[in-house]
């Protein structure tokens, strides 16, 4: 990259744009726009005034019927994917990584919403995309502390993430400085060198920096992909570009550039556009709108140059950011893969013609009914025209002479009976194409009149189409999404994370993980055959009861069967109902003993701040105890000195009295 100048890079990107699928492809854009119009039930453009303009919502009905079945496959269980261990010693690590990555995707990033939009994009617009990236965030909290000692304040303020907002210092009222000065003088210490102990009331701002993994839905029309890509997977694509309109301030913050610099780029861009006279495509129009509203189009591009992949972020004619990268951070799905092509087929493609035909049939039937209720007439000039144009029950028509000779109804042929059968034919065609039937939706009122075996066969056949789409999603984009998240977690998180998994608080340190490519996705069975799955699981469980007596199974394997039964019933967490033998304590009474991770979490409540608070309290108590002990020592020493002085005085007095008595004796 260093060998290429920015203008050469931009020229290479523009060349790839001219040859890529995406916004510059008018046919693809038109197909997607038509699909959205059909989904929303917009007019076809062939409507006639005075005729029926009703529209059948087959595209919307089909997508909305398939979506819950596809979502249930992925979000009904406790986890979407399972990382496979590389050996027996890797079992625990693989399970932890499985739990944590599922937690990041489904909990931290609201996986249901992500999957909902992702799947609907694919069903409606041929392909659906999500982007995986990391983002540095800051959490700022303020704390008030009162009565801190000098040592405690210094310990808190020394943290680089801590800022002192307010500070008030005052002498420690529990310390008697006169006693301390006396003791110092007795010990030969200059009292002037002794500092008054202080206490501090402070308000601190603590800023905690952390890295979060983000998963973002990307509109299909904002993605450009090189045409040589032969499937949904983009990891080997020569060129992928995400176009996004952003606020100028957000651009400056995201790429660490001065806002004035970003504005200057847009100013130069405005001059360029005003000089151009060529026709604008949709994103040129987006440029014009963006410039006027304080926004701009940012091209986040992943391109191979001289065999190496680079990320290049372009604003106008300026390269904002560039670096080497190993991955393309996008995962793509499509309901129907077209061999050797990146763009697949959508459910809208399969049903738009049916919606047009059914709408035409309904309009014809309604127009025929309108004519039957309000027929056409041939009238002579003896009939009052205004009366004939006003059609209402009980209305009077004024006629000169014989009405029969002045008014003649015009007959119109009724719709043939075969036209009504066309609706059923079109619906059956839609069901064959998509696998969405009235049976697997529970909507067919005639199901009771059919044999259970026949209905089951119809449901199984239609369910296979839905399961094929689910398997296609799973083995392409969904699997790639979890690989991207695993890699990003492993390479960007800078400290351990503490999360609750399997009803326990555990510490997870992704920095110790290995790179994994072996993962399996359990695409569950649809709602139509859950009863069959239940029957199979019950049969396995009954056989396990006999097999355990001869050593052909184990409590752990029986627990697995019970867990599957629980998940089949719709409950995500089997641990709420069953005890996993692999985690059962060996000694009685040990079950209530918290794990090491739980003890660590309890000792690290509110992480380092609670630790610091506990230490501060201990230091404060210790300091107060030291003052009390020192005060007692000084008081005891003073009492001892007073006792010595009193004793000396009494002794001197006794000696003086003895001497006086002796003088009287000898003198007398």
C-alpha cells in the first residue's frame, strides 16, 4: 500500500466499482425496488380510473409466513452454534467459547433483531448482509468519598482513569496535636517537622474504557461486490464496499480527524459537483443531499491490491484511512443460491408474478360485481340524463312516453366459473415455489376433511423447502458471522470479561483462545415436525434406561436426551429442570459452595472501584486505630512521668524531714 499514492488507490477502487454488483447495477437496483413496491402493495401503474384497483399482498404474505419458521430454527434453542473441540483436552475450552460467542451475538447484540432484519432482507432483496466490527467505548461514573486520609487520596488519584473533580481538605479532628508535639519533644524530634494529619472529601470521575463487538445490519443496496464472487461467502472476494451516509461530526470522530478537515473535503467536493454536467446516479443524488444537510457518503472498501487485502475508507476524493487486513467483515445469506453467482433469488422473485395475476383476477371479479349491481343502459333522448346518472335505491327516473321504449339494459356476460378456480391454482403454484402452505401455518379450514397421513405428507414436503432455506442460511452467512465474531473477540478484547453462563458467573479471557474454524450449527426442526422429534427423543430415553444397566450409556448421555426434550418443549435452559452429572459435586454439601469464579466476582463487585473502596475503609480504620494507640501511649507516658515526679517529691520531703529530726537531736 505504501507504494501506491492515494489517487492511484482511488482510481483502482473506481475501476472495481464500475465492474461490481451493487448500486451502479441498474437492473439489480430495479429488481430490488420492484420487490419492495410489491411487498408494500404499491400500485402496478396499469390502474384505470373508475375500475377496481385492489392489490393482492402475496409477496408480503409469503415472506411474513416464512420468516417466523426460519427464525424459530435459530433462536428457539439455547445456542445457535457449537464449536467443536480439537481433542479431549479441548472440550472445556470449546464449550466456554461456544457459550460466550453465542452470548455476544444473541444477548449483547440483540441477536433476534439482527436475524429478523437479516433474514427479511434476504427474503425480499435476494441477499442479506451484516457487518461485524469492534468499537471502543467509555463508561464514565462519578463517586463521592468523605474522610479520606492522605494515603487513601493518593492511592485513588494515582489511577490514570480517575480525575478529581472536587476536593476539600480539613484537619483530622480525632488527632490531638498537643499530645503529639509533647511526645515528639520527649523523643528529641523537632515539632516543626510534624505535619497536621488531614482528611479529604473528594468527588472523582472514573472513566472505564472497553472494547465492544458490534453486529450491524447493512442494507443490500449499500453493498457493492465484485462479480467474480461465486457464492454468498465474501471472504475471498477481490472487492467489497459498504457505502454509508454519515454525519460529518461522526466521520471526524470515527477516523480521528479534525472536523474542519472533513468540512474542507466536502467543500472541495461541492465545487467538483457544480462543474460536472453528467447525469447523476442514485448515490450522486445522495451526495447532493448529503452536502446540503451536513452529511457525507463514506465508502468503506475492502480491496485486493497486488495480492494483498487492504481496507480503504474514502470520502469524496480523499483517503481517510487505510490499513492491511486479513478479513472481509461481512456475512451474506440468500434463500436460493444461483450456481456460480453471488446474487441469489428471493421469495419476492418467486411470488411477484403471482401477485400481479391474482390482483388482475380480483379486479376483474370486482368490476363484474360492480356492473351487476350498477349496470349500463341505452337510453333515448326522452329520458332525464341526471336521473339515470344518479343510482340509488328508490330513485326515480323521469321519462317522456313509454319507459320500455326509452330505456334498455345492456347485458354483460358473467365471469366464467373457471376463473374462480384460478385463485386456487395460483395459490398452489405459490406453495410449490416457496414451501409456504396453509397447512404449515395452521390456516386451512379444510384440513379436517383430509386424512392425517395426507396432510402430514403435504406438510413434510413443504417443510423441506423451508428447512432447505434454513440450512442454506446456516451453512453460509450464519456460520461465517460466528467465525467473524470469534476472531474479533480473540484479537481485540484486551481484558477478561465476567459473564453469567449456565447459571454461574465465570471469567472469560478470549486472549487465551486459539483460532477455530471447526464449528457446527444445529438447525432445529420446524414447528411442523416437533411432535416427531419428541417421539424419537422419548424412544431414545426409554432405551437409555435399559442400556445404562449394561453399561452402554451413562448419566451424562441421559442428561443430553433430557436437555433435548426440554429444548424441544421451548425452554432454552435445561439446567432449570435437570442436574448435569458432569457438574455435580463429589462431596455432599459441596453443591452450595460457590465456585472460584463466583468468589472472584463477589470479591470484585464493581470491579476495581469496590476493591479500592474496601482498601480505603481498611486504611481509614487502621489509621484511626494507630492514632488511638499513639494517644494512649502518650497518656501513659505522661502518667508515668507525673508519678515519677510525685514519687521524687515525696522522697525528697521524707529525706528533708529525717535530716531535720537528726539536726534537732544532735543540736540539742
